[in-house]
C-alpha cells in the first residue's frame, strides 16, 4: 500500500460508503431489525439480515466500479456484524434502554466505528485501484 493516496478518490469513496451506510442503517432498517438485534434472545436473524443488507450494498457499489475488490463487501459484513453484536450484547446484558445515557453513548460509538470502517475501506479501495 502506498503512503499517499488520491484525495479525490478517498473523498468520493467516503461519500459513497457514507450514503450506503445511511441507506442501510436508517432507510432500510425497520423497527424489527433495529430492536430485534439488541434482544437477549432471537437476535440472530434480525442481525444477520441487517448486516447482509450492508454487505450486499457494499459489494454492489464496489463491484460496479472496482470489480476486483468485490470481496470488501464480505469484509464490511464481518466488521458490521461484530460491531452490532457487541452493541446488542451490551444493551441486552446490562438492560440499557433508550432513556439511558449509556444507550446513546453506545449508538455514538457504534456509528463512529462504522464510519471508521468506511474510511479504512475507502483508503484500501483507492490504494488498490
């Protein structure tokens, strides 16, 4: 990997991956997915569906422009499922509700980690284009 990358490419991929994230996390995620993945039981299917949406959208966007890097959709899926499961486990295990400040701390950390994932994916894409 080069020590310098094209700023325009980085910004473009960051925008594309951020729009993808907003669509997958807020437009395509219904209440069953959002709340289901944070439950003590029955969390696996909502979590899997939610993260599959992320993985499929990431794969589609990347494969359309850089087909050789299609596998980054699988990377995004794996990282997303890990982050969301950790958040869900904490919410369920400590019975954190939306009225708790800890819930909003977890949401903020969750979103920051997802955007950092997008940032590092963007760097990888530009460096390998």
